[in-house]
């Protein structure tokens, strides 16, 4: 409520103090600025010439001004919020464009070093960084390889590190935490890798594939501290996730190529993989991705049953995004996750059982369950689709007629396809997230336009009856309402008046 003081004595009696550096005034009025049912500030007017300088008319005028200010300030706040969301959306769109560009390049290539060069060159271009580092774990040799290292704009050769030596540096930190490592200034613990210079700012993110740390993607800055923030880490992390899967897929593809030379039966595998990856590059919704991969598996494998199962571990439910048995598509209702599903979620590794399924599951502590309306299997394979090291879904093949139906080559091929699906599903998730942010921004902009239009109409009206009529019409127009009314309380008479009804 407004506060009016007619004399200095009234102010002092009310506990109002004089601001340091100002003179006490004989009379003053204080009116609150209210916006969205909150006090945003106040307007204070003082008179140094006479007492009782402010009456009801002055107070009403100040209240009108304060009300208009409240509407304007709230509109300004909404506009600032809309601009912030728009900038975030534009930034995420730019990040998504970079990620899609890199992922499309990786999807079209299964050359290991080619993927490394593609990602390194693209990151140097986009991030305008002269210092990019890509490391990879060679498990067979027990070494960490520096596949791509630029320092101060120059390509340098850094010798491999033994796994033991690598554990003493950034690799050891990330292998324990599985989280990005960021150091934005040199401290007592800062160390440069052998053959490199110590940077003022350093950021490394893990490459995770099949729930294992397989590599690092990093960037440095030798010119300034505090060079890396959340946007850079988010972009590096997304690229590293896709890159880890792609590089692992490339390694396995080399093995697949060797097998292809041994048998003509696998001659079509490369074409299938490229076809799937090319198809996935154009898919931006999860349902299309599952359908595409399911149909490709149907063409490729002589399997009586093909299923792609999506897990919601928090809710404890599973959903069949694609299921086919003996050439017929099935509709299976969602249900709680079976023991085999929980085992795959915990294991996060491919599972192959080629004979004695009941005995093998008993060894693993799994109770076998067959979905109602389907046949029991003689052999099966399950390959997880991972996101950030967690099992998002599985690709499953079953053979009901024979044992020993699935080979190591089958598992490798399925793992390659699962890696491609992981990249595609992440792109679809980012695209959907960007679309949601864009829709929110558009909605906020629409709300702001409505608020501004109503505020302009109200600010232009002085006559109370005309102002109320304008308010009612604007509300009816904005909300397309069938019933609109403005009710005013006459407290003294104990009545409610309706100056506007529709």
C-alpha cells in the first residue's frame, strides 16, 4: 500500500530514517512498483517546501505511473529471458550443426586414422584452436597412443606412453572419475605430457565405448587462463562420445574386412554397414532409426527372430521398438524388464549363448523367460546400444531351430551397427532438445507480444470505464474466451459491480 507522510514528525514516528547525505523533508509519499504480483521497487516523491503536500489525487497519479512501470519492467524482464533462451538455442543449434557435420563425416568413413584426422581438423577449424590432442588406448600393446597432436599451430609427434606412465597424468584422473578434466590455470599439480609444453588452460574429455575408457579428446590454450567453459566441454564431450564409438567401430571393421576376404558369404557386410550409417545420418527421430536398423538386420541375418528392445531402467520397463519372428511383425505390450534385460544393463557387453541356454543362464544367475506368443530359442545374441556408458537398448537375434547359430563376426557386425545407432540416437536426442528450446522461445515471444499489446492499450486509456472496456476486449481477444468479465469490489457498500461482461 502507498505510504503518505504529511509531516516530518509522522515520518520519524513511523521509524523512517533519512538517507545519509540527504535532507529531511516535511512531507513525502512512497508508492510501490508492482509487477506479476511482486514488488519490484518504489517511487518516492518528497516536498521540502510545505507539509501535507500530497493528497489522494497525487497518490492516484503516482499509483498509475507505478502500475505502468510494473507492466513495462515485467515486459522487459520477459524480453530479456526470451533473448537469453534464443541465444542458448542458437548456440545449441550451432553446436548441433558442428556435431552433425562431424558425425556425417564419420558415418561415411570406417578408416581409423581418417576419422581421427577428420575430427581433429574439424575441431581446430570450429573452435579456432591451435592446440588439439587425440589419444587412444592400444590394449594389445599396453600403450596410450597420441594419434593427433597440434601444439601452437604445429603438428608434432608425441611418442606413445606406457599404460603405467599414462596413469600418472590426465589419463589416470579421467580413468577414475570418467568425467571431463578442466584446469584453467597453472597450479602446483600441473604437468605437461612428455614432448609437449605446459599450457595455461587445459581441457580433456573421455571417449567411452562399451563402457570402457578407450581414448581422450583434449584442447589446450597457451596464451590465456580460464579459456574453457561449459559450451566447449559440452561440444567436446558429445564429439568424444561419437568418436569413441566410431573409432572402436573402425577397429572392428578392420577385423571384419579380414573375415570378408576369407568368405564370400560376408561380401555384403560392408555395403550393409555403409547403407545403415548413410541412412542413419538422415534420421532425426528414434522410431525411424529403430525401424531402419531392424529392416537392415532382417535383410542381413538368417535369424528367425530379430528384436530391438528399449529400456527405461528408472521405471523398470522395457519396450520393443522392433520385433520380428519368422518373418512376421509382432506387437508386444510394454512390460517390466526381464532378468536377462537387467543382466545386460549391468554388464553393458554383448552376450552370446549358442547352446544349452537354460544351463548357461542358470550359471549367470538369470531366470529364463519366454514372451507369451513367441517360441523358445536354441541360440541367441544380445548387443547393447550405449549412451554415455549406459545401456539404452539392445539388438537381439534368436534362432529357434539350431544351436551355434552366431559367430564372433556376427557379434562384431552387430556391435558396429549398435555403435552407429548410438551416434544417430544421440543426434536425434540433441535435435529434439533443440526443437523444444526453439518452441519454448517462440511461445515466450508470443506471450511477450500479447503483454506488450495489452500494456500499450492500457497505457493509452485514462478514462476508467474506457480502460476497463479495453481490458475486457483485449482479454477476450487474447484468450478467445466465451465468457469474460471484470468485477470491482465496492467494499463500503458491500457490493460487487460488473462494469464489463461478455
